[in-house]
C-alpha cells in the first residue's frame, strides 16, 4: 500500500510539472504571437492570463493599423480617380493591379483610340524591363487629341515591383504653345512691316529735294506710324483687359453702349458708305459689367463687320434677352469666314484674309479683345458664318437688374446713318 501511495504522489508531481511546462510553453507562444502583431506590445505578462491580455491588446493595435492602412489605400485610390490623367499599374509579373476610370476608357475603345491601349501595354512592358518610356500619340478623332504616355519602372530598392503608366491629354497645352508661337511670329511681322517702311521712307526723304515728293512721303510715314501706334494701343488694351479678371460691375444700358461704340467708330462706317442698323436693339435691355470694357468689345465687333463688308452694304446690331443674359448680335453682308477658320478667329493676330486686312489696316487683335471681355464678364462670344454671305457675331453678357433710362432707338439709328 505504501508503494502505491508513493507512486500516486510521484505521478501527481509529474503531471503538475508537465502541466506547468505546458502552460509556460503556451504563454511563450502567446507572447511571441503578440510581438509579431505588435513589436511594441507591453503590459503584465505574469502567468497565462497576463499573456492573453497582452495578446488582446496586440490584436486591437494591429486591427487599428489595418484600418489606417485601408484608409490610406482608399484615399490614394480616390486621389488617383480624381486626377485628370489616366493611371495604370502593373505588378512585377506583368499583371495589371490598378487602372483608374480615365485609363479604363481606353479598354474596348473604337477607331483610332484603340491604338492607345496597345501603346500603353507596349510602354509598360518596356518599363517593366527597366526602360522608362515617353510617347506622343496624335488621335485624329473627332475630336482630334494629342496624348502623352509616360511609363516608369517601380522597385523597392532591391528588386522590381512593377511598372507605372500615366496617360495625359496634352491637346490644350499644345494648342496654347502653338498660339504663343503664332503670337510671337505675328507681332514680329506686324511691327517689322511698318517699322521697315518708316526706315525706307526716311532714307528716301533724306535724299529727296522735290518738296511735293517729300510731302507725299511724309504722309506715308504718318500713316505707318499711326499703324504702329494702333498695334501698340491694342496690345496695351488687351493686356489691361486680361489683367482685369474681376472688372467693375454696374448696370449699363445696352443702347448707351451702342451709342458710345458708334461714337468711336462711326467715321469708319461713314467713310466706307456702310449703314449701321440698330433698330433691333431693345430699348430697355441692360447688362451688368464694366462700361469701358463692354464699349471696347462692341466697338471691335462693329469695326470688324465694317472692315469686311463692301461699300453700300448694311451692318445690323440687335439685342435679345432671356432674363438671365443679354445677347448682342452684329450681322454683316461681308466676305464671310471659311469653316476651317471659325475656331481660330478669336486668336491674336489671326486673319482669315490677310490681303484684305492689309487694306483695312486692322491689327488682328480686335476679336481677341472681344473674347477676353466676354470671359471677364462670365459670358461668351460665338460666330456663325458662310463664306461669301456674311457673318454674325453674338456676344452674350449677364443681364442687368433692371431697365435704365436711355436714348431712344431712333435717335441712335439716325446718328448711325452714313452721310
């Protein structure tokens, strides 16, 4: 019996020791799991319960970090969806892992745009091999577009992790670059011609003795100097209007704008024998804006119509309103504008008929001034034309708050009649 009792005690001790060892092993494993989840895990680790408490805290901290990481991923995705460029990302195996909405539009595209997706894949494959790419694609459309595809390899400092492609529509940028180039070339040409003429005339006068010839040459010099002056004045006016993005706002009668514009350019219509018909202008129409800018825009529209109309013809000016805006339309019976030129007539120095412009002495800045005035007033200007039949330019402006006492239409109409 004594032997049996001793064996029972020994067995109990063995079981207790084994249980304790097992608990210590479990606690160590729990501690290791907690540290893997959170390297900075702290807290009471005495006994199995302490280890379990540490593990709970580590799990909570890990869950918070996962949530934060998911938030970062969501913000990054929103940002990539918001940017105006297309984005495509490949992993190191060449599998696509991300594509934003703009880039998705090229999948299954038809016509010429199908070439964009092919170019993206080719450029990404080369970038994945370690060769960054930059390609330009001219998509004929319609509408015509210029796309720039840039790809770069991605790595973590030790190995390749994929490749990134960015697809950007650079059509507007290229158009503005072309406008700037044309502007520099045109202004150089516009100034070079009269300045060169002044030099030649001055040299001729210096060697001339006939007073009649000298008087005639001096008159031509005066004309060329006035031409240079008009170019400089228009450039200054355009620069000033461009700088005044928030012009003074006041309620202005449309009829008063018409009267001021006719005062400025009525002599041009009179000299050309052109009738200005303003009977279509609303007596009680008002617009809201800067009087000086608006008169300048309307004057340029009327001058443009007169310069490109034949003597004895009529230029009509009318206004309509829908309550929120007033549309001022200037219609002529002139040479008209070819369809291919309609999109460019508001560019600086752009001329449809350069030979005719030389005769009329225009600077090529008038319609550019009109466009900037419209933009400054949150309005717009449009043109409709048929070659050989005439053109209609429509300037839309915000309507004023109410009618203003104005001169009668018939009075302005009589003032506009050529002598």
